[in-house]
């Protein structure tokens, strides 16, 4: 019964975001408990407190772009749009244009990229700036957004469902993605 409910949620995700979530059905077929365990990632993504939506979106996109350049990235963009992040900011994040993404997204994106690169010196300075602006709660939101965004494409590719890059749209327009 629980698996049936979870697969219903997968179908709703696919319809809402025009997304192929076959890898989630494969996970459920392998083990319903695996899909239940995987569903916990959604709770990580759901922590949106403490930092501006553009900053959380920038961290999530940095994480996703590190792993994917297509459908998973598109979902992160769509969710950010739903939270009111401006298309110009999202396009700038995807292009890696630090100036155009604005101060909040620029800070979070730079921090996320430095963290992913294990650039301890840069990430420490940026972390201090994040805590100065938004406190520990904001840092937690950015850290969780970064980590959660990487899980979906990683699992998708590991299960054999990753494909070539595809175009990403922001506000209905195709944008360049810098990976």
C-alpha cells in the first residue's frame, strides 16, 4: 500500500515537471524499502528557512550542475521559479555569471562551488559571510540544498537512467548552461 502511494507521488512529480522518473520506479521495483529510504532526500530539500530563495536556488543548482546538465537541473530551476526566484537570476546562475546573479545568489553559488572543489580557504571565507548575513540557520539551508540536489542525479545515473545533456529553460526560454 505504501509503495502504491509513493508511486502515485512519482507520477504526480512526472506530470508537474514534465519529467521522466523511471529511475524511481526501478528503485521501487528493486526494493520498496529503497524508495522509502530515498524519499528522505525530499525532507532535505524542504528545509528552506534562513536564507533567501535565490541563495538556496544557487546552492541547489551548483550541486545539480556538478552531477547533471539536463532534466534534474530543469526540475531545480522549476522549483526555484515556483519560489519566486527571478528568471534573470536563474539564467545567470546557469551561465555562471556571478555579477548578474546578484549578491545573495552569487555568495551561495560561490560558496557551493568552493565547497564542491574542497577549496577550504575560499569556502571558509564565504561561509563566514553567509553566517554574517543569514546566521547558522541560513548556512544550514544552503548546505542541505547543496547536498540534496546532488543525490537525485547521482542515483539516477548510478541506476543507469542518466542520459545526455538537454536544454534547460527559464521562464519559458532556453538558456545556456555552464557545467
